[in-house]
C-alpha cells in the first residue's frame, strides 16, 4: 500500500551548480543561484558525467504501458518465438513401456538436478562405444538394463499480478550478477573475500514502478545491462511466472533497460565541448571517468565494453537477433582495441585482471557471433598482436586457457563446415578439405581426451567466491561441450551427409526446404542406408548407387564425377561408420557436461534458470546427431527384435530428454531458446511416443 506523497512546489532543475551538489542543497539553476548568492560563494556549473540520466521506474512504467508489444526484427536467422508454458508434465508421460527410462533422469529445471544425473550419464557415456559395436559388430551384450521414472512436474500456481525482478542498490545488483551470471559469463573480477552473496531482489509490479520515482535507479551502462538480464529471471514471489502476461511484462521491462543502457553508452562517449567549440574538443585530452565505478575493481572506461559483450549474448538468446549480436560484439571489439586491451603483455596493476577478462571475453563474444552466423570472424583467431595474458582463477590456472582454446576449436570446425559446403556447391576438388579434416581431428582428439579427464572430477556446486572454484569447473564443462560439438561438426557430413531434419536454421544445421510434418522430416530408411559404408562389410543388401537427393550434391574430385553417396564417402579420411561412432560419443559427452553445469546457488521453490546460454547450438548439434543415429540404426536393424538396438534407443531417449530439459531451463530467462526446446521436444514425442 502506497501513501500519497506531497508534490514539490517547484520541479528539480536539470543541472545543479557544483557548490549545491557538494553541500546536497537544492539549487534553483539560476546564474548565480540563490543559495550561492546568500552564502557569498562562487557559483559554477559543470556538465554531469555520471553516465547519463538515471532510469526512473515511473518512466519505465510509462514506456511499458505505451506499447502493446516489442517489435521483433524479421530476421532470417531470428529464432525468437512467442512465449509458451515452460513446463508441461504431460509431454513425456505417454511413452510405451519399452521406452521408459530410469528415475536418475531428473528434470534440468530443478536447482541441483544436474548433480543427480551425472552418475547415470557417465555410465551412458562409458559404454556408448560398446553399445554401438554391439549393434553393428555383435559383441557381448551390455550388462545393465534401464529402469523407469518420470520427469519433474511443476506444481500448479494461482494467477497473480505480473511482477518483475529489480534491485535497490548497486551492491545488490552486483550480488545478483555473481549469483545468476558470473559462473556462466565471468567477465567481471571475482567477488572480494568479504563479499556476502545474498539475492536481495525486489518484486515490482506495474503499480510499484509508477510509484517508485525516488528510489534507486541503475544509471551506468553496465548496471543497466545487468539489471536487464536479471529482470528476465522470474521473481520468487511471482506465483504465475510462466503466464504469457508475466513473460511479456518481464520482456518489456528488460528491453526498456537495454535501450536505456545503449543511450547511456552513447552519452558516455559524447564530449560536452563538441557542441560549443569542436576545434578545441578535437585537440584536447578528455577524461570521461569522473563518475564512480559500478565495480570497485573495474575502471569506468571498461564498463561500456563489458556492457556490449553482455548485450551481444542478450541479442541472441533473448531477442533472437544474430545480426545485432555480431554488431554488439564488434562494437565491444573496437572499443577494446582502442584501449589496447589486446596488447598489454605482462603489465600488471590493480585493474589488470579486469582488463584481461574484458579483452578475452570480448574475443569469446566475437568468436561466438561468428559461430552462430556461420561467417568468418572479423579478427584473426591467432593474431600475433594479441599479447594480453589470459585471465586466471585462484583455484585453477588451466581453466581459462582451456576454455579459450575450446572456443578457437569450435570456430575452426564451424569454418570447416562453411568451406565444405562451398566446395560441394561448386563441385570443387575435395583434397584440401579432406586434409583439413584429418588435421582438425588430430588437434581435437587430445583436447577431448583432456576434457574427459577434467569431467571425472565431481563438481562442487558451491557458490561463487573469491577463489572461483565453481567458475573454473564451469569453464571446463563448457569447454567440453564446445569441443565435442566441434567434433560433431567435423564428422557430421561423413556420418549423415548433413541431411536436414529441423524446420529452422540453427547455426550451421541446414533447415528442411519445406514445412512438412515432423514424421516426414527425418530421412527415409533407404537414404540413411545409402550413406553408411559400414553396410558393405555387413553384406546388407542396400543399393549404394542411389541418385543423390538435393541436399547431397554430386561432387567432382580429381577429374572424376562421383554420383553416389558411397563413392563420395570414400573420398574422406573417415568412414561413415567411424564418423557416426564419434558423433554418438560426442553427443553423449555434451549431454553429460550440460548436466554438470551448476545452477544459481539459491534455495528456491521456483525453477532457477541458467543465464547466458551461449552453448544452446551445441545442444542442437547433439540432438541432431542422436536423431540421425536413430534413423541410421532403424535403416540397418530390426529394432523390434534386437536387444542392442532397444538399449541404444533407451540411451538416446534419455539423452534427448536431458537436452530438452536443458533448453527448457534456458528458455525461462532466454525466450529465443524456446524454439530449440520445442523442436527437440516435438521430435521426442514423434519418435519415442505412442
């Protein structure tokens, strides 16, 4: 309940003199002001450099209510979809008895659920090779048999007025960053030793926003962007957080904060003297860091760079706009290089860790934008001028270098796919592509093996602290996801001929050419069979000289036309079966690594989403490999009478459900991910349902 507040007889002036600012007295804005005249002091006016106008919640309320919707860009690569109920307990309950799975497969929506799943999927990963060979080479059958279980079912909630997550101070907002963002996107230095990370989020409704005009408002670019990301996370008091009206309210408020952040970035780059005497402005040195910093260990000049990096992920995961993602990352890169953050070598001062993280996370964002858009990056991956040392954590010196190396590897694999597609389209010689594939596999194999060793350690699931143990573990888990996704990209064509099965384009996965029913979106038995050279050694009567489909172009190599999939496969250094086996193992590794990622360290009765889903396309790579392997297996084996096939299908089903749950958790606070979630869930219902 709000009390009526007395309105001021005279509204505040836009600019107060320096004396009134220092004494915190009211200034009437005159020249000279009344207060200075009375006290016989000099009255001086200096333009404010606090980072732009503060964002009034009343202004936010007006902005939200004045628009019925936020227009989304009609981008070809956009994957934003309308909000849907986030948890449907009936989605996976109508499965046949032969496909039910163990209770170890819990929902990824519940905080801490990943820890319960880890052991089961380690077993699943370890015997994937044996299961694969069991189907195609007939060794001793596996000794384990699956059980049965069910997914987490969300308790029904009563309708309520939509509310949004907000914070009452910079310190509370910073705590929110360390709880919800830092472990997935550690762009700020670790919290101090004395930091107490409590989530002091405030629940604001539309009425509260209209009334709260004199409370805390974020003002710097960085604080505004962090507030925008946190606003997408449902507040614990929101009894109906998945309701369409509640989702829309959070979306609008978050977008308003993002727009305010972009305005603040522009204001901070503005020079007040430009409108008075541009000639002096051009020659003068300018100090733009007069305002207080948002983080005590981050200089003000880095804040806009960090804000743009966060916005690049926001544009993709929330807005579904890959072009803007590239633009924001590019802006951050230019600003970072203008400050020479890329070439600091071994210099060190109290802000050095902040500079290292700002540079290398900008580098990561530029690479990520290139991966999502399937375009070459605007920088050279291994530019010798990039001499800035890697960031570090007190708990593990290897985490950051390994994570950055994994990012470079998955970008290299993405560019390989791009060049492979161009070579096939142009009917060019494949020799260079084949040599490159072999070289990349030789580079990836030891990295994947190292990632597997890291994965053997049990995750701690502790909150973020000054040693950043949980950050180091998360970086290694994310590196493992990226490395295995890179391996799928590398072997996808040999294994499956890149046959499209998804209705939309996800990274470098081709979409189907026409909107067919999901039951018609998977390749036919014969087309899957003809892309597997393993059937030659198994003497299965499949025609390997079938004409190629439009998605499998004829390729000219070494002066000869190859008009069959079998002939084309023989040009590559890996057989179809070898690549399929690698894809299966990689997909299961991705699933396991997603399950070891921590959740926000909070005790809550609401699903706490992971934020900054920069690896969502890796989940789609794993889903693609599993779905195609299912079709390949059906093409070669009698699924109804083969115990090995049934065991493999159950393991695939577990993994796909885990992928769907991971994407569902991401989609709570990242709406664009919902399209991926729905795609995987629909395939599960279609191919593993009744």
